[in-house]
């Protein structure tokens, strides 16, 4: 009983952190949009083009700081699989199936709309759920949200991130420089050996992680993958998790990532110019693929695979939830943002297509958030009425 209360407190703390992170991201995104469409727009956009130590500021953020974001994602995934909501097959089955549907259906919709066009490579854009924004939207519904819904959405988004990482590594790597790649892999193997030898000092893992990032950056494979690999190598433990190096590092990153790195990412990547023909931009094939993928494909894919896994007894339905509420979670899954924008940068090279795709992501995420909140509010009211009628 005590353990259950402790888990509930830990989850509540995490949920509140994601809520604050979501609000911070919204604020910085609005600021970026205002600056990009003001009289300062040229200076603001040029700011990110300045070079420091051979890399543009934009690349330092997207290739460097985002590797730290992926490190935190990797540490969270590791914790969830070792000692959290994904620690057993029974716990992990439902969100794994749901996330799979939430990736395949939106990608299929985008691919169908963009079949044979230069933008077909953007199929990975509508596959990911932004955990901070999704949980932030859910938090607006207050105490009426059952813990099981929060846990389900969190696990779903975490697995979604893992899927996005795999897609980035497999589909968005163009030319590989094998020597640099081999050195990066060699460092990773060395890190795993250190783990096996029970070396627990972060001051050994982190410098080697930076070296792995450097060689991965120059290998042609996106450098952010090194963040996930480093997370896999850092020692973690089911018992005394608070004392493990992985847990200590996760706690250290829990504030700088959502409140410094992701806001910087938003500033750099949402400098979107909204021209007079913005309505036309939303009807381009890439934009339609993103909108239909996130707003329709996500809820349909998540709900369909959730229903199949429960219907065929592959997983249990979350306690205290209704089918309507699970569909509402699927709608919130259409909030893409961070990972969707990140994949956009990798998928396209044309600046106009990137700009319009980012705008479509913002519109889609806003629609998914609004529809999700409205649907869930109605669904919770309906469930409350049923409960009151049964009591009478």
C-alpha cells in the first residue's frame, strides 16, 4: 500500500513538471511567432545563422542540445522499462499496441497523400506525440482525470518517442562516413563494458558520451542518437534506484531540458513566417498529410489498436476508464510539436516546405489539443452522470 502511494506521488510530481513544461513551450512558441512576423524578423531569423566553433547556432541547438534532450528521453525510457509503467509485459502491452497504431496510421495517411511527390519523405512527421504538450492539455481538465488515463497517455507518449528515435535512425540517415561511425560505435561498446565492470562515476561516462556525440555528428547519422545510446550505457538499478547514476543524471536534467533546452528549440524552430497566403500553404500536400495524420490518423490509429488489443485479450483495459475516454487520449496523441518539428528539419531541405510544414504542425497540434480537451470534458461529465445515477 505504501509503495502504491509513493508511486502515485512520484507520478503526480512528474505530471506537474510536464504541465509547467508545456506552458513554458507555449509561451516561447508564441514569442518566436511574434518576432518572426514583426519588423525584427530579419534580425531574429539571422540570429540563429551565426556561427560558433564551426557550427551555426541553429545546429548547436538541433544537433547538440537536442542530444541532451534525447539523453533524458533515453533515461526516462530506461526507467519505465526497468522499474516503471512498462516494467512488465502486462503493463507494457496496451501502450505498445496503442503507440504502434498511433505511428502506423498517421504515417500511412501522410504517405498516401504525398505518394510520388518530393515531400513523401516526411511520412515520419505525424508519428510522434509531444509528451509535455499532451500532458499539459490533459492537466487543464483538473482532478476529474483518473490516474489510469494519465499513466496510459504518459506510457503511450514515451513509447512514441522510442518509435520516433528508431525512425530517425533508420529512415533519415543519408550518407554514412564509416570510420567516424565505427569510432562512435567503439566508444558505445566501451561504455557498455564500463557498465558491466560496475563503473558508476558519471564523470567517466559523460566525457566519453561527448566524444561519441562528436564522432556520430561527423558520421552522417544524426548526432542526437548518441544521447539515447549514452542513456542505455549509464548504470541503472531496480533496487535503490535513487542512488543509481542514471537516476541521478535524470534528476539533474529534469529542469534544464524542459525549461532551457526545449524553449530554445522552440525559439529556433518556430520562427515561422505566416504570409498572406497562409491558407494556401495549409492545402499543400505535405501540410495536408501532417494535418490529416495528426488530427485524424492519431486518434483512429491509437483507438483502433487499443480496441484490438483489449478485444482479443492481449491487454487489460485501464481501470476506471471508458472507451470514450480512451478515444479522447488518442485525440490528444495528435499533439506533435517537438518531435514532429524535429523530423521536419531532417525530412526536407526546401525552406518554404519546412516553414509551411511547421505551420501545419502548430495548427494540427492546436486542433488536437482543443478537440481532445472538449471530447474528454464531455466524456468525464457523461461518466460522472452514470456514476451518480447508479448511486441513486
